[in-house]
């Protein structure tokens, strides 16, 4: 982003806040809750602010209320406790969902004057260079560029 007000460390600190969402996603998958993250993330700014991070209680309530069938809060909370244990050793980069990171980037960008709806264009492509090597054409491009 073309601003000197934000450092890479700042972004990493904000992305660390997405770990709570990642654990909720793992819980939903492990327990079969089918929590509707994409639908709830359409109003992500209601649950996340750059100054305060994620309001996990409100976010989780929105996920539960929008789910069909609707799981109980206690079942989800127990599932989250189990998911936290299974996620404890995972590196944040391998845990946090890319769509959640983009939602956080939207809010960071809006906080410094960007239009949150243009963030997909600003960050239109990113990839892990190690993954590219499994695609011969992309590897050739990567090798040429580097």
C-alpha cells in the first residue's frame, strides 16, 4: 500500500487478530456446524475495528444466528475449546484463512483513506512461491522473474 503510516509489522500484528476467526473456522469444520463465514463477513466492519480488533463475542453470535441448522452457543464454545487445542502448534500463516486476512486489510486500508471496496484490486494476486513450483508454467514464470 502506498503509505508510510503502516509498517509490515503493523499488518502482521493485525493479522494475528484473525487467529480467533481461524479457530472458529476449524471448530465449524471439525464439528460440522456449517457456520456461514462468507455471509457474516459481508458485514465484517460491524465486528472488527483497527483500534480494537475483533469483537469475537458479537462475531460468533452472528455466525451462530445465521447458521442453518443453528448450533447452540455451548456446543460451539466447547468445539472452539477443542479447536484451540488442535490449532495450538500451527503457524499463523498456515491457520488464518486468506478471505479473513483480506477483510482485515479492507478495514486497515479504510482507516488510512482507501476505499474498502477497491482492496481486491490493490491486492489482486498473491501466492506462496513454494506452491507455485508445483505448476510447471507458473514455476517457469517465477524462475524467469527471480
